[in-house]
């Protein structure tokens, strides 16, 4: 368990950027961060190391954030948001970190 906690902590900037990108309210960011960490911990046993840990973490975090936003405020999930999310999903991690 210590290994995964260290990896999450070492890549915390990825999680913070996604949380700040999807939530403007501090409580929502904290809830989203907690949900992402929960899903990462739950899914770690399935991590097959075909990609880097940071890439795997990014995908889980982004997918969790999209789901969180759809559930939290579905009326705000407009067509423009769909285009933005499609861009972010195809965006390399280094570019996303630069944008965030």
C-alpha cells in the first residue's frame, strides 16, 4: 500500500490540475480529489504497466472528473464542454500540464 501512496503523492500535481480545471469551489475540488484517489486505489491491482503510472493515473483522474461533473451539474454540461473534453482527452499529458 505504501508504494501506491508514494506514487500518488509523487504525481499529485496531475490530480490538482484536473481538480482545479473541473471545479471552482474548494469543497468540490476536495470531493473530486478524494473520489479520484479512491478509484486509483481500487483499480491499482489492475494496473498492467503497459503505460507509465502517470499516464494511467491521468486517465483515471480525467474520466473520474468528467463523470463527477456530469453528475454534479448536468445542466452545465453543454455542447461546448463536450468539445473541450474531447480536446483534453486527446491531449498529451505534457500539453495538459502546460495548459493547466
